[in-house]
C-alpha cells in the first residue's frame, strides 16, 4: 500500500512541476513575442506609403497582443500554482 501512495505522490509532484514549467515557458514566449513586436511597430516610421504603414501597425498590434496575452496568462497560471504550493494554504 505504501508503494502505491509513493507513486501517487510522485505523479502529483511531477504534474505540478510540469504545470509550473509550462507557465514559465508561456511567460518566456510572451516576452519574446512582445519584444519582437516593438521593432515592427517602430518600423512604421520608415514605411513609404500608407499601405505599408497599415500592415506594419496591424502586424505589430497583433504580435503585441499575442505576446502580452501569453505573458499575462503564464504569469497568472504561475502565481496560482505558487499559491497552491505555499504552506499557508
């Protein structure tokens, strides 16, 4: 019986570590995409005509929203996991 409890606890710990890893990966990816969006938006200043400006701004805004969304979702998920792991809970 104790062997079964040990494997159950080990599996729960593994799932918690994987969830934390996934949240941190989402935060890293969100940061990368957000940083990538900044030069795209700045590139609008050197665009020659209106069509290029519209494409740069829309692509920059889409990248920025995806990056901020991933970053905030990962941050929320990680903070929730950290609260569940704290001994005060």
